[in-house]
C-alpha cells in the first residue's frame, strides 16, 4: 500500500545491489568520516565563505545560521533554508553537500542551527526539544524579512525534514511566502521512531545517546544554576532521557502528549498548500516505513518511497555521492519556477 501522492516511477529510480543495498551500510556511510572528507574535497571553502547571522525568532529566542551566496547565475533562483537532523549541525555532511549542489544550481543557501546544536548552546537558556516549532518558523520568517529572496524554500533531513513540513504547514498563517519544501526521511510518528531505534542494532541508540549527553553536559556547564543532569547521565537510554526531558522541561503532561506535539501522522499534512516532496527508504532502520502507509497528503505533495537508501543515505557509489543531491536540486528548481 502506498501513501496518497506516491510516485512509483521515481521510487524505482534508486535501487542498489551488493553492499550498497544494505540499509546499515547506507546509514553509516551517510554520516561517516569518509563522507565528511569527501564533501570537504568537493566543496572545500563552502563554510568559510559563508556569513554568520543571529536571528531574532520572537519571544527572546535567538538562532544561528550561515548564509552562502551563489555565483552561478546573474540572479539567484531563490534562497533555500536547510535544516539538519537531531544532534546534527550546519557542518553535517548531508547539509554541506546539499548546500554545495544548490549553490551550483543558482540558489542562495541559509543553513540554520536548531537551538542547542552546533556551538549555540549559549544563545538560549531553555533546552531544545522537538516541539519548538514556533521559533523555527520565526527563524524562517526572519530570513525572509532580512534577505527578501526572490523565492523562499525549505529542505530538511530526518528531524529537520519533520520541521520543514511543519514550517510549510504554518507558513501562510505566519506570513511566510514559501515556494516549496522537501523532507528527507522525516519521522512521521515519533513514538514509533523511538521504538524503531530501540529495536535496531545497538549502534543507532548509542550514537544518539553519545551526541545528546554531550549536548546536555555543554548546557549544564553554561547554565550551572539551572541544570544538573548528573542523575540523567547514569547509563541512560533514549527513552529515559526523553521522559526526563518531557517531565521536567517540556511543559507537556506526558511522553505521549509530547510525541503527539510533533507528529505528522494521519491527515495532519492534508492541508499543506505549499508544494512539497517527501522521500524516504523502505529499509530506513530508524523511521518505520509503515508510518507512511495511509498518510494523508494534499494534491500538491509528492511522496517517494525507495527500496533502498537507509536513513538519509541513498549513496549511489563508492565516491559517496547521494541520489538525494540530484532529487533535491531538481525539485527545488521546479518549485522556484
């Protein structure tokens, strides 16, 4: 069963044999040091040539981002806001390669940091959590106001893809003129995604725990009068850490209520007016493909399910080029037109 809006011809466009057909190989290569090195070779000066901006996102919230200006065309096609995944950053390989490809295609690019990601823990005292959609909408609105792009688009990976779709839903009411959105491997049902990570091979949960606990230590060091996570960090699990976050700092009454706060299941995307593309792999180790079955989407939303690709991988060859690069450029060029 395919979600409404699924495109079988494109879904068949990415299929691999041998080691690259393995979901774990795809997922691990996507965020590996090898890929980071390959991206640095392809786009050596991208980050250094970008300009830092601190955005006023409303209600005292400040978020950091980096603007890169294209030189491929006399006039930019538009500006793309790129969103990283949970515990990723604007330097994540998938974001850097996406920025490089979009710049070459004539887009300006703004890589946005979520709260408490990268080196931004000092900007806001309160902790990041996945329901902080209002401040990210505020950041995109601030980008529109500050740079007045010809067209404004948003694209995100993993949790960033979930945010991109929620931004697109809220854009009209927020006064954001969004021309298009693209989401790669977004979690649809957060509760099911947590369970999937718990049931996946151990390295996935360990990876996220290591990243999150490092972030919490940095936050505690900056705001010792507010935070003491010593009890949290004793042999934690993702479920335990998430429960503690929700109970003590999220304002949500329960874990179920928190997960529902950023869920996009059922018909929640049915009212999406912005043209959007959602792409995921059926073999994604951390996002259950079953969450996409019966997903209600609007006529302007395209859903692509591939057989292979892992989590945000879609690696085509041993040079570590991703199929997503071409899809991203193609869909955002179409939306900008």
